[in-house]
């Protein structure tokens, strides 16, 4: 059983909390890409392509950071 009151237990809890926050951030970035897609479909502008590009880039960076964190963990 993991001793939660030791320094190692506290470190483990903080790592799990950080991973949870990162996964929630990935969900947020996915929702952001969906909103940009819907916005571009309903309102056409010359900036539609850069908006989509940066939204997708944001999502991919967030996923890459979660994967890197899982590898390091």
C-alpha cells in the first residue's frame, strides 16, 4: 500500500494530479478545435485557414505533452 503521508506518496499524488489536469487540458483543446471548425463553417473569413491551423497545432501540442509526460512518469 502506498503511504500517502510520506514524501514519495505526496510526489505520486502530485504526479497523478498533474496528469489529470493535462488530460482535462487536452479535452479543452479538442473542444476548441471543434468550435473553430463550427465558427469557420458558419462565418466565412479570410482568416479561416490560420484559425484552423493554430487550433489543430494547439491540440497536437497538448497531446504531445501528455504523451511525453506519460513516458517520463
